């Protein structure tokens, strides 16, 4: 299958990758110990990303539009099972925003085979670390009902006073 790679917005920052380089995890299902590589600058293979989104049950989006969305994102982070010959994307998240005042996190996904060993939480942590380093003031996200407690356990607040509403304006 043809591989379609998209460059991310933050390719000029290899140093931070070293910080986020290697994650070791034991898979809860098989007790297999794995080496994973997290990166903000390694190109995302769009076909692998589509396979990851398929695996978590998301509906498909045209790859050319996904490529554009990634290139317009403020941060894109991928998590790969470490194998230099056959990169395998097992986790992903991105955020959009102005890089100063506001950012919104989208598309956090961990492949079901790799869920339950801290990877989703880790991806959120490194994204927030990056946004904090950029001094972004406010970070928001839209959570599916099934994952509200996942975010709450990490310190996210559901809009606390019921004073704000989410509006959708769809094409
Ligand atoms: C949500 C998701 C990213 C979590 O990834 P994960 O790697 O399995 O999560 P972690 O292993 O880092 O879990 C961290 C903590 O959250 C808890 N948790 C995981 N999934 C949860 C869920 N759906 N609801 C509530 N808590 C959850 C874990 O038990 C763990 O708790 P602990 O710190 O007390 O041990 C993953 O299940 C996923 O990709 N789901 C499908 C896509 C999706 O719904 N994305 C969110 C879009 S808003």
C-alpha cells in the first residue's frame, strides 16, 4: 500500500524529541515489554493514521483533508512501536490554536492493543507540557461522553458553572 506522509508544523525542534524519545511499557494483555517512540516532528504516515482511527472506530476522513489539517495544526504528536524498518503508529494526538492565548486538543487515540498502559495519559502530558512551554493561556477539548472521566482524572474540569455552552455550526 502506498505510504502517504505528512509533515508536521514543528519539524524544526528535534531537541524536544529527545526529551520525549523512548517510552517503555508492559502491555496489560500480554505482559509484553515494548519500546515506543514519541515524537512531535516525525512525519505521520496518513495510511497508518487512518488505520489507527479505524481501530478506535472513528469514521474515515479524506486523506488529503487530513494532511491539510495536520499541516495547519499547532502541535502533532505520534507514538510509534519502535521498529526502524516498519514504523507502526499506535498513538496520536494533535492540537490547533494560535500558540499564544488558546489551544484545542483533538483526535487523541491509542490503538486498542496498546490501551491501558498509560499511553493516552502520556500523550496528554507531553502535549500540555509543550503548550505550557509556549505559555498558551487556555486549553480546551471536546470529549466523547465515554471518556469524560478519563480527562477529569487528569485534572480537566467540565465547564464548572454551567455558564458556557458549546455551539456547533456545521456546513
Ligand atoms: C481514551 C484513550 C485515549 C485512553 O488511552 P489509554 O492509553 O488506554 O489510557 P491510559 O492507559 O493512559 O489511562 C490513564 C488512566 O485513565 C483511565 N482510563 C482509560 N480510559 C478511560 C475511559 N475511557 N474512561 C475513564 N477512564 C479511562 C485508566 O484506567 C487510567 O487510570 P489510572 O491512571 O488510574 O491507572 C483510549 O481509550 C482511546 O484511544 N479511546 C478511543 C478514542 C477516544 O475516545 N479518544 C478520546 C476522544 S475525546
